[in-house]
């Protein structure tokens, strides 16, 4: 006679075991932080409202109910992205634990497998068998992890992580440009993709030459990042001027020792006519003044003054720039709002 499930549960409780959740971390709710609320209301929702006019509705039959579009517009198909890492010692969240004992879990998370995938509103991003496979997808490594084969028609990517091998921003950009977009364009040749990402650091990293004032020096020379050309409007507010962030080698108007060097914050602001008469200190010295004055005044230091200029504010992440070069769109979910990403429910 076999032991029934109800009898097994009764015996576990009688022996002193309890069904408990094994917690591994602390959940922090940051939905109502001021910067999160601002991004949610002013950035994400306002952009989504405009994009929604071009997003079709999927009928129960699987067909797309399109709405009339304006001249020059294309149908907009949302594509959700996320990556998830599965570790050998992740285990289950609930276990039977004796009331007088404590569960000793392994300290190491064990070997990990990272899965990177895209999901359409109705199924995963994959190419139907009736569509010819593009050449760029034929060259994919169909066995990125020993013993694990992938379907070249699916946008899913795998990586064995740990010991210095991790999924980074360059891997994501390669995945988007060389896998996801070719598959999407094969399925929807006349539509435009709206790729949705979590607001994570790895997804919002700038390019190496992006406009950013945080690492610029006060004066020319020294260790400064190589910045792309900036732009600003002259005093009349109409004429657009392109500004190089490094001195020309043949510019005789600057000292010879500066020629070919990257300009500092002071020189960039002087050329724009924004350097005050009394000058500015290089950076806010104390944390208090940096926190208080940095958010209430744009003239607390050269870096702050430069960071609020239109060309610096318009700087986008490298991921967004690369997607828009392919004539598709990119949108980031607000922080702490993983519930908005429908691919999260698939994991």
C-alpha cells in the first residue's frame, strides 16, 4: 500500500516540520522615489501614449487589428527584452524544515546559465519555418554551451556565466543588432520595432565618446574622455554651432602645448559664452553642497553647468543609439517596475 500525499503531509507536521519560505534577500520598494516618479510620468508614460497610436491590437484569432496611420508612419510592434540567470544552487523557495533545526544552504550559487530573450505580445520572437533564414542567422553558433543546442530561428541566446565570463553591454548590443532585428524584419518587413528594456545600468551605458561632464577636467590636457562633437545655439538663439571637444592641431590661437589636447570644462563653457565673470570652483567640495546646490542651482560648478546644456541632456545610451541607427525605436521601463515587462512572467 502506497503512502498518500495527505498522509505524508500529516506525518511531516507531526514530526515537527513546517512549510517555510527560504528568503535570500530583502525587497526594496522604490516606486515612489521622486526620480522614479518623474521618469514614469514625464518620460515613459508620455512616450508610450504617443507610441500607442501606432501599436496594433491582436485579436483572439491571432490576426492584427491595425488602425489608420498618418503618411510616412509605420506600424509599431512592441518587443520586450530581459535576461535571466539560472544558478545550480538556486533551489526552491519553500521547503520542509524542522522547527528545531535551521536549513544550511550552500554559500556558492553554483554554475550559472544566462538566458537572453525577446518576447512579442503574443509569443516569443522567432522566425516561422515558411520564411527563409537570413545569412547572418545561418552563421550563429548553434551550441554556445556544450550540450545545449539552440534553434537559429529563435532570438534566444545562452551564455555560461561565472569565473570572469558575464553578459555585458557589448553582448546585448550584438544580440539586438545581429539576431533580434534580423528576425523581426523578416517577420514584419514593413513595421517598426519598439524594443522595451529594463532601466538597468548595463542597458543604459553610454558610448565611449558620449557627451558627459562627470569625468572632464577643469583645464585642457590630463586624463579626460574622448568626447564627440557638441552643439549649442549662439546668442541669437537661432544659429546652431558645432563645437569640437579637442583643440585642432593647426589652431594658432591657442598655446602650442594645448594643440591636439581635449578641452576642459572651462574652455568649453568659455566658447559657449557661459563662463561667469567671477569664475567657478572645479567641483562641489562637500557632499552636502553637492547634493543641495546641485539640484537647486545650475551654477554650482562647471560640471553641473555643462551637464544641463541641451546637447549633453540629449545624450542617449549606446544601446538606444544603435537601435535607432537601424530605424527602430527603444524605450526603457521605469526603475522598480519589473511588473510592466511581460517577459518577466514567462521566466
